[in-house]
């Protein structure tokens, strides 16, 4: 008898690489997930669309891009050695430094060895029979794994404006989340920018310094407050390093995991002069204090919110010389803090420059279309050399929607989440076994890197528990999903922000079907969230089904 084994060609199926876990995305989430998976002795492969690590900080290279959270609370805390060897140069790190930091982390822990770049995941299908995920990349390559870890970010699915003629513009047009790697020179250029969100608020003052003319097309203004960035010298960095344990313990004890903690007083119980002095102090301090360190009711009480909104409006009027322009920059359709507050460096003063023009596209000059030469409004055609679409992202669920994800019994994630995401703790989704979501919908966020670390710790805790108990399959329990979804919705109900259209409520008018607000995050207290997840872990993960 011939040895037929020697004659059998490996089938296509056998050639598909198989791992314990596949991680989608090599940003802050994917990098840390890989690190922890390796610690567990698991084989893992990270697929990343970009050419290197960094996620948000890889893609968003636009002028002015930087943290508006304190750098020294916004890095990884899992390695004391890493914390001690890295010097943050500024209190609010600019994008190039942050990307350098993330590359340093990738080098230090040799992460790239298990990463494949230029690899956009287009599909991930669960197979009930084999208990495996099959992941497909653009171009057709496939890989399989027992676990799928989505580390795809909450603001990674960028969206272009749904304006007729958008692709007809003959000059260069950029979305800040797809900014060229080589710096863009605006010298002598006529630049048009659409959008006035956090991204544009950072970019406008920087581009205004270079461009011949910058025209800002604003649909709805956003509240913003000064960042007050500063350099960190050697002595200050050493002092920060000496206090890292204390700093991170403090962050873990606050509602949003930042250094800022809401003031326990209620706005209207504080005498007006004292209130005013408190706000002056916060407005003059660095970072999110004016938003997160404010009186505890500004986000839930309309009168309190009106009072702080009035204070910030007065500041805008003081800073912008032309009263008509100032009025246009003051939001009238939502109160301060009911959208994510961008922190700015000279944003309002940019409108005092002769080379900057603000166009109100709701009240004065609606945009009709984009033309080969620029932007045509109802009044005129504005000609530009460069266009910037600072039009944001399909937040939180957008990155999931761009992948054809199918769970048990072929359940499509798009269908499963048509009305609302269904998750337990935002960590695992109902109907999608063995899928761990880092920064999934309905999880607590706040300080994003700290949320990532906490989530990855929790999820790799589940994986360790499974290994110790010989399980290979984990899924959610329907009653726990129901309970958590209710908790998330109840926590959102009392917030003024829940009524305001923004990426945080899942509204993006450039995406079909995304004009109705949804609850996309756990907006309760981060301390309670930590306690809840810790209790689940200590209790042996009874809220999940294992086999
Ligand atoms: P965004 O806040 O969603 O702002 C998008 C802007 O584009 C809005 O002003 C929007 O107007 C406008 N827009 C969208 N489509 C338009 C259209 N078809 N015509 C006219 N205007 C249009 O997006 P983003 O500025 O990119 O910021 C998103 C989030 O990213 C921020 O909230 C923040 O969480 C994060 N971010 C963080 C940092 C940081 O850490 N420092 C920096 C940048 C961004 P409407 O308001 O009328 O829709």
C-alpha cells in the first residue's frame, strides 16, 4: 500500500494560520491586550490597518493634535519601569510625542513581532461547530482563533461630509484622521475647513498662523475652554514620577478616572460671588477642571447648567473682538458640558485675526455643494487651495459597523445592535461568544487609557479563569445583559448630555440612519464600575456562561 499521507496536499483550510486570540487594532488597546495575552502564554496576532502602532495617535497627525488630558495620567500604568523611564515633555502631550511614546512601548515589549500592519479586517465570523472565529482581511487573507479581541477604538471610523460634489474638489482635501505623514504646508494658501468640533478647535489656531486665508464653515458651535498647556522640565517630571502611585490611585477614586473630581456643592446653593470666583479659578487652571471639577450638578440640572453656560459665554465675548462673531461662536442649542468639552489653545483669539473668517452655515450661508474650486454656499462660491473636512467620526459603534461581524447562529452584529448594543459591562456582546471588546459600547470610559487598562485586566482575568478551569467557551447571560442594559440607560436618563446630538449619543448626520440619539456608554460613576467588575471577578465570573 502506498503511503497516501505523503500524497495528500494540505487543503486551503489547513493553511489558514490559527491563534489562541486575534486582536483587531494596534492602538493603545490592542498593544496592551497583546502584552497581557502573551503573559498568559497565548498565541496572538494583531491585525492593524495602519503601517505602525498608535491607533488614534497614528492616524490623527493634524496640526495642533494633542492630549487634552494630563499626559502623566494618560499613559500606561501597568509597568512601573516604563513609567519611570518615560519623560513627558508637556502637560498635554502633542501627537508626535505621544506617537513616539507608543512606539517606545512597542519597542520595549517587542510587540510588533506579533503584529501585521496594512491589514484591514473586513469580516469576523464565529463558527459554532468549531468554536472558532475566522477573520478575513481586505485582500482575502484569513486567520482563525478561539478568541477575538476588538481593540478598534471609539473614534476610528472617520466620516466625510455628506455634501453634494464632495469628491469634485480639485485641490487636496484632508480629513484630520487621515492626515498625511509629511507635514502639510499652508503658507500662502486659501484654506477652507468644515466643522468646529474638538479636532477643528485644535487645528484652526495652528493653521491660521500659516495660511493666507482660513475660512471656517461652522454648522453648530461647541463650548470650549482654555487648555493652559505648559512644558514639563526635568525637576517637575521627577516630582511627577515620585508621585505616580498616588496620582493613579487618585484617578481610580474619581468618577471619570481623571485627576479632576466634581465639587460636592450644588451650583445654585453657592452665593453668586463665590460661584463666580470658583469658575474664574477653574477657567484659569489647566485641563478639564472647568468641566469635570465643576459643581456636581452642572450636567444634570438645567438651571445650574444655564449659569455655567452664561459664565463661559461671557468669557467668549471677552476674548472675541467682534461681538457678532462672538455670538456666533456661543452655542445656543446645548449647554456647557453636555457635549464633550474641547480644550483649546487660542481658538477664540484665532477669530480676531484678519486672515480668519467664520461662516455660519445654519443661519447665514448654508453650504449648497462642493465644487472643483471650493465650496458654494447660498450666497457665493468660496475658492480654496485646500479643504479640510474636520467632520468627525461615526462614534463607538461605527468601527464595529465597518466589519461584517457574525456571532452564534450567524447573528449579524449590525442586526443585533440595530436598536441598541446588547452587552454585559460593555466587555462581551450578547450572541457573540469568545469576543472581548476593549472600549465596547456600554462600558465606562472617562480617562480612556485607564479604561483600556481596566478592561484588558478584566478580560484577561476571564481568560486566565477559563484556562484554570479547562473552559474554551464564554458567553453572556441574557438576564445579566438585560440588567446591565437597563443600568446603562438609567444612568444616561438623568444627564443633560443624553438629549444632545453628538458622537457620544451616536448621532452623525453624514451616516444614514444615525440621526437618532442612542445610549452608547456607561455614564455612571467610574468608581462603581470598577467595584462592579472587581466583584464579578472575585465572585468567579458567575455572570457569564462557560463551557
Ligand atoms: P465632532 O466633535 O463630531 O465635530 C464634527 C464637526 O463637523 C461638527 O462641528 C459638525 O457640526 C461638523 N460637521 C459634520 N458634518 C458636517 C457637514 N456635513 N456639514 C457641516 N458641518 C459638518 O468631531 P471631532 O472634532 O473630530 O471630535 C470628535 C471627538 O474626538 C471629540 O469630541 C473628542 O472626544 C475626540 N478628540 C479628542 C481630542 C483630544 O484628545 N485632544 C482632539 C480631537 C478630537 P454639527 O455639530 O452641526 O454636527
